[in-house]
């Protein structure tokens, strides 16, 4: 599973319990840990890690505008409880 | 857990949490894991990728899985390069394009508009649409997705036994088909001895070779000749029987045939001793293992009457299987009449107390290695039988009862049994005690339950022969049901309890057909035709 983004997960947990897999592989973005100043990384450096300049060149600016329009709700959820950690606790 | 672009860091609390909850974070790191006895290597490529680590990981041996959050990391940094040695690559990030038309995502955050190949399986690369919706806009044509991946043994993960030639006897039986699939999964070369074109395995696509010879209980001489001929050809590394009569033939010729192949059967003296149900009862009673009270040395009706056994009792042949020759006797007078009427030789019979049939019939199925250690065990309960008054189980379900495992483990040890062994028991409803009825010295008919619940006895057989150690498989899934659908239909037609039975006849949860699969439907239809022909013949 991928891109859980610390979102509510009740239906997901039920589905996993029903399927009873032998292993669960989480392929990234399970948690929301991307506030600037809390690590050595910034939005700009992370874009470089994501190969964005290499891929899109002049389209990057337009994409940033679009990205703001579809901003993540995961950070809002984090304010009350870290649902990502709660999910990991419940499946472990 | 691998690391994506929303996970720039983990706090010290996070790290402690991961340790406390057994969560392995693969931040440009790899681990080896064993799942159901299969060794896999899993390495996570982070958004902050480390290509030096990736190169080292790519050079490692074995089956390798690469969780790699960014699909474009695989596309632009790995694919078609020398580091692309992975068997499976798992990505996400695109969220399926949020609004998706076919495989084209309308908008992928930080990637762009109308992006192709945003979700799906592209060769060994799976791009997952993600399990959440994180935007203000709903997903359109793009449901959230949890990907279930079934990793099969025939992907070359376990190559230790590749090319070994296995001869599987009794192609009529359903367990022969399940073992054929399991041996194929280990890379073995399977040959099945069949008796009829409508044998289960003859109609299947799974056996690599099918031999149409003689293999049936009605022609034991012919069956014996075919078995001897095939084993003595020296073409096979391992020979495995699936019926009592084939196991008996192999066991009785074991000394002679062992020079040609490994035979998965007990030595003749052990086999013959355990085949006699009176001996099984004797071992149980002498070692305080629960079983129906049995008069195992009676020679005559007078011997039975002289004992303190309480009626009702049962008489059944000390050799053989099924309900053939089974008599329930209510009184001393009935006993004498029954023995006279059926001309019964009491010394050839098991004489034991009658256990009320309210309790569950259960079977514990073990694999005992050559050192005598029990390496796996799973238990199932049978809920319906056909023929109704004492036939085979038509709906079986895996259950977990430690007391059953303990009894069967002690029994097989006391009797010196090895290989696949089944111990049949009935749970006495009067005191909830499982009581031993008999042992089966071959893989059981409902072998599919074992494979489905996570126990690969075929692998254990091969490890016992060729590896240093047999992988223990003591954990298994409970609640898995296997149903013999055609026979269950017969049960439904004949049984007065058709609407009262538990589980309900209509309950199909966690239920798999014993023979049917969409990828290999032949055995189901062949069994149907075989049964229909038998029905017509008997009428």
C-alpha cells in the first residue's frame, strides 16, 4: 500500500483484517513529516530529489500553482492525532 | 516501510515507535525476510535515493523486491540499467492521477497534466493509486487502491529443488493435484500416474507428464506392477503415494525400491503396525492418550462379553478405511447375532465403545522429519459427510486446538512415524475430549487446506530429503474452508438437515472449492463426469 498520508483509516484497517496478508509493504508517504526547519531538507531540495527540474523544466512553476489548489489534508489531520502512527500501531 | 517525499525526517519518538511495533523502515536499506518458508529480500529506495546502496542491493542474490515510492525513480534511474535486477518494483506517489481516464491521469501532483501510465502493472513494476484521498477534489474514475500481491513459489524463489523428478501416484485423488502444484512451485518436474482419462490429475494442466496406466483399488496387482515398473525405471528422484493401497505397495517394496528413488512412506514394519487400528488404540491406551475404550485383543464374542466394556459398542475392521464393515451394536444379544449374521472374525475387528456423534470429527495433519521432530501440524474439522452416515468430509475448516496437536504429536512419536501423517479423532461431546480413531500414513485428502492455510508440506518433504534442516511451519490460518462442491450437492439432496446444518449450506465465507479453479477447471468437470459414470454403473 502507498500514500496513506496520515489520513483516517477505519475502512482500510477493516479491509486489511479481512484479507489477512502475510506481509504489508508500505511504499512511501505513510506519514506526514515535511515541515521546513525540522530537518535539513526544504521544498526546493525535495523537488530536486524528485527529479522535477529534470523532467518538466518551465512547467514546474505552473505545477506549483496547481499543487497549491490540491493541497494535502493530511497535515490538518495531524493536529489532533497522528493517524499515520495510529494506523501503524493498529496493523503491527 | 519505505520512505516517500512526505517523509523528510523521522523524530526520535518515531524511531522508538517503529522499534516498539516491529516496523522495519527501509530508508535506502534492505533486509532478508522469510514468509511461509520462502526467503525474500526487500529493499526500500527513498525519495532521497542512495544509488550506491541501490547498486549493492542489486548485486545481492535471491528474489528481490524494491519498494520505490517514485515511479520516475525506477523509470529514469534504474530501468534497463545493470542495476535492474529486481523481481518486483512497487511504487505509488501518482495517486492514480486524481481524475483518471483509462491509464491517463488528468493531473498528478508535481508531475503534470494528462500523465500516462499512472496506475497498474507494467511488467514487474506496479504503480499503486494510493489508499487515501488527500485533496479538496474527489477522485473520479480512480478509486483508492490496496494492492494484494500473490507471490507464487514457481517464480524461482526457491531453486534448491529445481529439476528434481517427482512421481506422484494416484492421479485420481485431489491431494495428488495439490501436491503436483506445490512441487511445481518448487521447480520440480512432476509426473503423475493415472488410471483413467477422467482422473483429477489427468484432466489438469498442472502435471508436466501424465502416465495412463493402472492405479486403482480394484486392480491391486496391476497397480503394483505399474508402480514397480515406473520406480525401477530410475527416472524419478522421489515417489509419493496418496492412497492406502499405493502406500502399502511402496512400503512393502521399500527395501528393494529405495535404491532407485526416495520413497515417501514409512518402513514396512512401522507401516504395518500403524495400519492396524487395534495397534493404534493399544499405543493410546498404554500411554494415556485419549481414545475410545477398546478391547484390542478379543478373539471371540466371549472375550468381548468378559470385558467390562459398556454397550453400545462398535465393531469395525482393524484394517481398511471408510464405513465399510462398520457395525453399531446396542446390546449383548445384538453382538452375537451380528457376528453370526455377517460371519465376522472378531480377531480381525476393532471392538470399542461407541462415541456419540454429537461431537466434531477432526483430523490433525503433521509432517515429521527423519529425526522424528514434528515440523508442522494443522487441524481441521469436518462439518458434513457423504455418505451421510459415515462417509468423507465434504466441508472442512481449519481450527486451532492445542490439545489435539499435543495428542497427535505424542502418538506419532510413540509409534515412530515419519513424513506426512494424519491423525483422525472425534471430540467426545460428553467431556469435550478429542479421542484418537486412526492414523493415515500418507498425505490426507484435504491437503488443499494445508497449502491454503500456509503449510507447504511438499517443501518440507524435499527439505527432509535434500536440505540440512526442515523449515518449521507451526503457524497456520484458521477459519479457511474447503468444500467438495459436487458431493456437497449430493449431501444437500439427501440430508434431512439441509436447512439446519451449521455452518449453513449457503454460507460461502472463506470457502474454496476443493477442485475448481478458473485457471484449471478440467479437474472439476472430470470429477463430475467420473462420479456420474460411477452412479450410472452402480444403478
